[in-house]
C-alpha cells in the first residue's frame, strides 16, 4: 500500500512538473544576443556554487543571475556595463578571472615566480653535484680505512639489526 502511494505521488509530481528541472525565467534572445549572454555568463561566478560560472551552474540563483544578464543585454548595455553591474552588486569576487591590477598581480604572477624559484633551486643543486662524504670522527676518511667491515661497525649493538642479520643468514 505504501509503495503504491509513493508511486502515485511521484507520478503526479512528474506529471505536474514539480520534479522537473527548473527553467530560466526569461525567454532566450536573438541568437547573436544570446551568444553574448552565454559569453558573459562564462565570465561571471555563481554566487552559490564555488568555481562555476552562471552559465554552467544548475542552481536557481545562477539562473536568476543569467536572467539578469539577459535583461541587461536586451536593454542595450555593453559587456563592460553588464560586468560592472555585477561587480558593483557582488564585488570583484564575482569575476572568474580577476583583473590584473594591484594585489591581484600576485595571483597572476605567483605561479610563474614559484616555478622560477623552483627551477633556480634545481639548477643550483645540479651545479653542486652530489654531496661529498664527510670525514669520520677520528680524522680519517672512509677511503683511508678499507679494513673496516660492516660487521665491525657500531650497528652491531642494535639488537634489531642483529636479528635481521641472523634471519638473512638462514
């Protein structure tokens, strides 16, 4: 009985359009104006979705913003005026690509500077070559004492190392 009621409720909801995706509130404009609307929509960030443009976002807020772009374009506003309208309303955050001025230069030039610094560090490391062996505590180098064997080292005091060596000798 419960399954039948649930099925009827879902069927009624689909028939009346309650579960259908929401459509934009305004009608599309002429093809050339609608292309401008979509292009502008790709440059403006959705206020609800993080990192999506209002053209790509499925949220109702993005549809309302896209309808506002459509309305401003139909009023004859140019692209800069539409962008300025959204920046005045939501702040510069609404732009998917921040303007390259002031503090925003850090966003544009930061990755290039980090690559440059990383490349310089790698170049310096390659110029110096591998690290040289440091002399032993007694003033003799590792090459001057060829008679030293691995079994005569200070590692023999380590019980775990001794256990590993015993296992390897089996």
